């Protein structure tokens, strides 16, 4: 089994999603960032508007449109603290 990241996506008033993932991709003010297990610790400000994509085991991907907030990477996993987060609508 491949290494996994523990991911928490939290909006101001609720925990939106939590679980294990192979990779997290987010757009910060410094550019798009991909986080894999073992990534160096960091704190980044999310770009506005932005999208957070979570790749789960088996290739399934979920995405959330987020407004404002931060991305924190630690040895324990990834936490996204957003002002708001809603499921992204699929591209047509």
C-alpha cells in the first residue's frame, strides 16, 4: 500500500472533508502546489478564487472550490483552512 496523507478540509463553520489521500493539489499565492507524503512542512496562503483537489487511493479525485484561507503541511498531514468550501462543479 502506498503512503497516504491525512487530509482535513475545514471551512469557517464546519469540517468539510477528512480522510486519507495520495496527493493534494492547491493553488496558493505563490503558485500551484502538489503535496505528496513526506512533503516538507509549509504554510501557504490560498489564492482567490481557488480549488483544492484531493486524489484518493484508486485514482478517485474530489475537488472543492475555496475562498480565502491557508494550506498547512506538517508531519501529520495536510490541513486546508478556508473561509468557504463547496464541492466543485465538473467541467462541461
